[in-house]
């Protein structure tokens, strides 16, 4: 994986990125939008199942799998917490997860000075997964972001599938923490002030106790029963099985010493890997070597990372090829898989 990433960037060695390079780091809006565009295409491509009619009906308000609580809230930031214990059944795969927030009408909003500004009709609402570290500090990872109409009300849905995957691989014994950020749809103080008109019921002090169900943040899951559909990795769960197959292999960029400061997004991903053996032909068959379990098909992964240019550090986005194993199969040592 390391060599593939260096080859994609045209580098011979890893960039020397230190923790101090992340201080006061601000991701430009065009970089964030480019990454989000790639991420949405990636999520659409890899999703194994779309919600069925039954799943869509479960997404209606009042049918939430988990109702959350608000840890803190102000005009532009919220921290939501969900108790996930025993919420996900064993031997199931989450194919999609949605965060649902109820947008309320702004109460007597202050009108910022226009100064011949172009009209602002939307605000950008972004969802971040919060990783709670052992020393009490936090690290965030961008999960979803979309434009929300300023002057409308109703339920808003955000795709938080990746957050559920992160949580299940690294912090399954803790509660799920999500942050909601509301920002201007474009740079400038006018857009930022207009964005403050986007209010969710979770920002109303009367609702923060969540004594009422109306307006509480909700998580809705769409799952597959692996007994019926087979495992995501396609490997047989039987310990006696040694057949070539694809098994799950999660890579946490935040734990690898050479990526923890270099890779900004994602925090980690399900890479998969090939495991098991292959039935061998008779010795000397056509003069080829052993048949081995190898990658037959792979997929790219969008990533946001830092690059060093002299004394400056910049943020870039790219799709790195062959990062995710899609299919495994047996091939001869001297015959490349097609």
C-alpha cells in the first residue's frame, strides 16, 4: 500500500510531515468540496444494497433505531452522542446509516448588512465523526456535507455510514460521537451570518433535555443479514475452510506512524485482503509454478493528504488506485490475473 501511494504521487520516499504541520490547518472550501464529490461517488459505487421499501418506511420519523442526546450546542456547532450498546445485531452488515435532524424556522433572525451581496439561499451543514482519544482529546473525520436551504423547515438526512464503520472498528465499546457544523455556502462574513439562520431543534434549549421525542436527533440503520446474504468479505466463517477468498482487513490511518499526520481523510477504511490456498495442478503442469490466492479486481480510494512544497504545507485530494480488494482468485505464479 505504501509503495502504491508513493507511486501515485511520484515520490521516492514518504513526505516528512510532523504534528506541528497540522497546527492551524484550514481545509480550503474547494478542496473539501472536491473530496466530498469523490467520496459520494465512492460510497455509491461500493454500497452492496439500497434500502428496500421496508427500509424506507423505517426511515420515517418515529421509526428510528437510536435516539441521541445533545452534549453541547451553539449557533454553529453541535455535539451529538448515541448509545450504541447492543443496537447492532451480531452477524449483520450496515449497508447504510442516516442521521436525521429536524430543521426549525429561525426566530426573529438578525438581518446582516447586505452591502450589495449576492443572495444567500443555503448554508453548508457538515457531519464529522469524533474519535475520543485515550488522553481525553478528540480527533474528527469528515463524513458528509450538503447544502441546506436557509428558509425551509423539516427533517434533514445525512449519510453517516462511514462513521458507523469507523466506530465499529475502533471504538465499539464507547458511545458514538458526531459533530454538526453549520457554515456559509461560500467564503465571507455575509454568508457566515446568513448560515446562522439554519437552526435545528437540537439547538433549542427547551429540547436539549430530549424529554419530548419531537426534534430529537435520530439514527436509522439499513442492514443485511449475513446468514442470508453472505459475509462482506466473502470468506467462509468456518475455521476449517482454507479456500482462496476475500476477508475483511480494516486499515486505521490514525494508528499507522507513517500516515497519522500525512493522511487527513479518511480516518481509515476497509481494504480487504486475499487469504487461503488454491488447489495445485500436477507437478510440472505446462511448466508453470504454484497457483496462489491473489487479487483479481480492485477499486480506488479517495483521500485528502498533505504535501510539502519547500517550507510550505499544502492540502491535496486524489483517488489512489488499487486500494480496495474487490475480488480474489487463484492464479499461476507466471500468469498475471486478467
